[in-house]
C-alpha cells in the first residue's frame, strides 16, 4: 500500500508528523510554511479514514497508525526519523517509538495525549462520543480546548475542515483508541530527545497534565508552555511552535 503524503523540504533531518483528531495532512495551520526546508524533510499524511485516505480500510488502532508510520518511512527510504504528533497524534507517535525506538531520533508532542490515555468523566464522554456525528460537539470541544477565547469564525472553520476531512467512523474509532491508550509499560528507556509542547490556555492537555504524564513516563522529557496558545498552537502561535520544535530537532540528524 502506497501512503499518499506531502513532503516539505529536502534537508538532512527527516520528520514524520501525525495529526490530531480534528486534523489532517493539510490541517497543520502555518507550520508547513515555516519549515526550514534546507534543514528538514517533513512528511505530512492523513490517517486512515481521513482526507485522501478516507476510504482506506482501518481498525482505528494506535498500532495500525504505527504500522503506517513505519511503512511511510520505508517508502521514503528513511531508516531513522523524528516524530511530531499533535493531540491524539502524540500518543500515536509514542506508540511508534515504543515499537521500534532504534529508528526514532526524537519525539515532539504538541498538546499530546500520553501513553496512559485520557480518561473522561461521563459528561465529557458524552460530548466527545457525540462529536463523530454532531458538529456542535466539535465546536464545543475546540472552543473549550483553546480556552473559550478564539473567534467564532475560526472555530467554525476548524469544524468545517474536520467535518469535510474525516469519516464519522474514523472519529469514533480513534476516540476509543486514544482515550483508552494504555502502553506506559511498553515505553522504552529514553535515549533521544523527547519534548512536550503545550499551550498555556489548554485546560485538557496542558502543563499540569504533561507533568503528570509525559514528564513522569518519559524521564528527561522537556516541557515548553507557549503563551497565548491553547490546543492548536499551529494556528494560534505558529512561529513560537516552530521555534519549540526546532529547539529539539536541530540537535538530531
């Protein structure tokens, strides 16, 4: 299976990105435009059930995503590469790292889900479950996770992109995968740079959550809190996000 992707740059440091629940191959805000194309080669791709891969058969599991990450790397001829994952993509990046750490040069999570998942209370579970079909639920989630502070028109555009770019079955299937993640015991000893980057206005996957999860589960993990950002720093504060990512990736090959 050939995995459609977009490759930005032709630099020596290879990077594969894994998008979030409401994201996609072309849903990274200004981040692709800010890639240092001489230093990095960055691959963006859709998960199964999203965008150009909406019709690809899927079981919507973290391991399946890890399989696709390694398959894409093989197609590109990359033996070693860094991983950048947003939100649920953070857990997916960690799953790939746990499967074959020798191939991974660094891991950067942007408002990332941890290897221990995200347990939801009853009200939150109902809200997130409903997001597969109800666009109002997606709006409420994006609004909440960006601190109830961003323009209505922008949130609506995010909802519209998500609705157009994902199958409801994929949204529902991946929800179970990332909320129920439970592979802390599989995480390898950390010998490469690991960095959690969060927005100060993200109430769900912000600094407090990172200190209790990524920093505890991945000894040596660096933490950066970006001012004026919530859950979607690639849209809210893209320059600061790229600076944080490069602070890690600039040291790897």
